[in-house]
C-alpha cells in the first residue's frame, strides 16, 4: 500500500501511450551478472523481450473506454500487473491465447497500425508468451466480464543462479588479466587495466581482489614475489 512512484498521464491516447511506454521502460530494471566460467557480462531485463510493451499496447487497443475506469500498470518487486477495463470481446480466452484477433476499437487499432505502433496481427499475447519461454515463471491472464488483467513475473526476482555473482566491470577486467597472465601481482594488474581505464588505481584493484573476487582468485607465494591465480574448481 506504500507507493514509491505514482504517475497519471493525460492527453491524446497517442501521447499517453508514448508517456506510458517511456515510464515502463524506465521501471524495467536490468540485472547485470558476470558468468563465473566465461567471465562474460550478461544483462537480463526484469520483463524480457517485448512482453511489457505488448501488454501495454494490448490494454490500450482493447480497453472498453465506456467503462468509467482507468488502465492501471502496477510494478511490484516480483511482478508487473496491467489491468484494463473491458473483458474479452467476442472471443474466448483460448481464442486469444492462440492469436485470434477481435476488435472492440477498430478505428483506434487502425490509427495505431498506421502510426506503426502495432502490427495489427493478433500477435501480442503469443509474443509475450514466447518472451518467457526460457524461464520457469510464466505470464498469467485473467478475464472477467468487465476487466482484463495480465500479470508478468519479474524474471530477475524469481531467478536463482548460484553460478553467477553480481560483479562490476572492474572485477571482470581483473579476472581477464589474471586468466591471461597467471601470477600477476596488484601492480601489474593495475598497470594493465590503467592503460584502458586511467581512473583505476592500485587501491581499487586490491579492494576488488579482497572483497569481490575471493571466490575466483587466490594469492599464491610470498607478498613480494607471489601473484594471483584463478582458483581451481572442485
């Protein structure tokens, strides 16, 4: 019941749609992790593919604007919920899930089509389902006589990925340096990275090695002559 952000948009439907798309994209957080085996950066949006945009467009195109209510888009830590006035128009839920197209607002759909905002081919829900094919959590669709509600799970909230850790770009550069040149000390690592990123100093490298990379690298040898190596996997 506590709102962090609450916004309402007014104006023409085209302007409102633009404002809503901008806001939803801003709230579609991206999780960045480093793959522990390849050291590659991986980015995952909370709501994958075109799912959030498709469901916003679906709400705008098929809402019953004669019902005194609003299209609402609510973001929670674990999901986004989009509700629009008006149930399914002249079709069943199975029809809609299979891409059957019906028109409650044919003129509005035609305008959005001419503006290249939609494909006008009934692919919104199938494309949304396709966006979640790689994840265990799936979208939910519920329809009553007067409302259509879509719940999109936040894949980053439900994802359990013990292999990957949220490492920074500096951490990734250090891992690459140690992998390519085993036995480097902090001075050598700093010099290598500093040539690319002048803002990196030895203190930052030492902090990263001690705090963020203890599961990936280890120091072998004495303080003067030793260096860092990748830890051997069990």
